[in-house]
């Protein structure tokens, strides 16, 4: 298969070559462990206890024999946390999106998707076989223009948006999306992977941030792998919706369920988040602190009051060069390039986390100064 080597050479010439980096021995400044919960002693103790009792894997899909009391408790806790009647667990955020969206709409239906939605949403839209209209990023006038011209031609309609966008850290305006859904008779799907544990005074997500409530036409997806420090994902809505997902979402039906110990760890992390809401406020303080100091050093930084803080360098070659220079200093800060972001929009994706000490922040900034 000589063509593979040629393809790789083409990727490398464009400074788009990717490789996995071992993070052992490196200071990680690009993790999504925003609230420093993945290594919390209570979480680790809980996981170890359930691991000894249940073993490593779940053994089967949730519909065969892979559904335990730990799965059920986590679903109930997440539904309550998100202010919805019901919740269903998935193996990952990708599986949640590609399983749920095609179950909601299909041929004869229509999707309206923000142009900067996550890759898993883009793939889910394609898999659905529904007609897809992409609206300009956060441009709700453009979205309404599309709705006005196209909605009536289709059976069911779904508006899909990240709540916090993973590469810029900006936030969808949920009140406007809800208003448009009501006016044009659409369902609303919110991907809260980077909003859960981040937005709102208690970290409940986009609805809390905007003082909104869940409505029957809304589906809220989130992940366990970011602010909650675990692995997997969940989708929340009505009880009938959950029943429907268990019967229609292929990535749920045909995938082995999450290990019970992972579910127990995620439930403990959620308990800590609710008990210690100061973590959410502290995260905002650290985010702003990093942003302000980077600006003072002359870097071009995007900031939307979330822990995702891209340092813009634009050219792919420069992003790779800075990443490699930081690696030599023992610092991991990934270069994000096309196709994750548009060509010419390369950046270093810095994330804020409660894990960082002031000493580590100073070390990181000092390393950036001399590059």
C-alpha cells in the first residue's frame, strides 16, 4: 500500500502531520480536566472499591447484561443535575452524537447546524440522511433566514449546536435558540461537553448560565470526560425520549456499556462538583488570570469567560514550531490545525484547570516569553 506513504508525505509537507505524544514527564496545559476531579482522592477511592467488586469491564451492552446499579444511579444523578426527567449513558461523546442525532431525524427531515459544531456532530448529521443546512457561526439571523425559507418543506426539524465551542471557547445563546425552536416547531440539541461543570454558578451548564429551563423539545448531551474527569457521555431529555434511545440509538444498542467503576467515579465527581461549587468560580478566576497575563505578554488570545483559551498563531508551521519548543522545556501545549480549525486559523489550545499552581503558571509563561 504505497499510497499510504504518499498520503502521509502530503500531510507532513502541509505541517498537518499528527502523532500521539506520551504525556509522562510533561506538564500538561491542554487537558480538559477543568475542575481537577480525575485525580481527586474520593473519586479514586470510589473507583477502586467498585473495581474490586465488579472487575474491569462491564461485559456486555446495556441491553444484554452490561447495565448495573452504578449505571442507573449515574443516569438518575445526571438527569437531576441537568433538570430533566431522564438520562441515558453512552460510551463516549462521539457515540452519543452519532447515535442520538440520526435517531431523531432521518430522510425527509431537516437539520440546522452551527458551522463550528464538533466533528462528531458533523458526522452525525451526515449519518442521519436528513437534509443539512449549516448556518454561520452564532449568526442567528442567518439561522432564522434558513428556517423561514426551508423549515416548512420537511417533516421533523432539529437545530444542533455546541453550547461551549471546543476550539474558541465561545458560547451559544440558548434563549435565542429556544425562541427559534418554538417559533418554527423544531427540536433543539445542545452538546454540553465543554459546558457541563463550567457554565452557571453551580456548573450545571447552559440552561443555568442563561436562567433557562429544560423544555420537552430539548435534548441535552454532555460528557463525563472533561470537567467530571471520567469517561463516557450522557443524553438527557424526557422519559419517553430515553425509552426511544434504548430502542433506536445504534451506538448504544450495539456497544459494550461503560465499566461500572467508571460510572461510580463519575457519580462521585458529580457529587463533589455539587458539594463544592467554589470549583466553578475558581476555574473562572484562573481562566481570566491566564488570559490577562498572556495579553500583557503581547499574545493574541481569544477569551469568552470559559476555560478554553486559544493562543492564535494562524500559520500551521508556526503552531508546530512553538509546540515543539515547549516540548523541549517539558510543557505539553498542542498545536491545533486544519481540519480541526479552518486553514490559516492554527492555534495553541490552552485550557485553564484547577490543577495548575501559580508556580506552574509562571513556568509556562516564562517558557512562552523566550520562544
